[in-house]
């Protein structure tokens, strides 16, 4: 019953910004970790950012650090990924994920996934 729905992906020029949203429905996420992953064609799904909802701690991949910010709105059951200074290398399908526990960098540790939203960064 617990589901995640991502939105906000679109075409953007290099150097621009996007904010992705991930809304959780069908249950409570108060004890959950939330994560953003991305997958480019021909590549493995990689961790981008994570947020421990109850504690509020965050983790970022090296590529995201300093450019992306993960945040949450508990009242709205929504997690965001603010993406600034976008590069063509950021082009990928971005997935929201959730798990009832701590943040993991490995996608296999995450149980609940959204459908993905396409982010395309032009040169």
C-alpha cells in the first residue's frame, strides 16, 4: 500500500536548477529513510542523496555534494531534491526510494521505489 510518486523532472540547460518531489502515500514514513537514486542509459543505478526522516541527517554522493540538497516536509509526507548547477552528466532517470531504517548507499537495500522521473540536462 505504501507508494512513492516522483515529479519535477524535465529538460533543463546546463547550469540550471530543478527541484524534484517525492510524495509518500498509503502509510506513515516517520521512521523511514528516504533516498534519491539515478540511472543513466547503460549504467547501474547509483545513490545520489539520502535523508533519515526522524533524525534529519543527510548523505550525498560526491557528485551531488555541494550542488544538490535533499530535504523533507513531514507534514506533507514529501521529500525534495533541489538540484543546482546541473551538468549534462546529471542526465538520468531519478528515482525516489524509501526503507524502514537507516540510509544505505546500495540500491538493493531499499524496498520501496517510485516510478522515476526523467531529468535531461542539455549542453
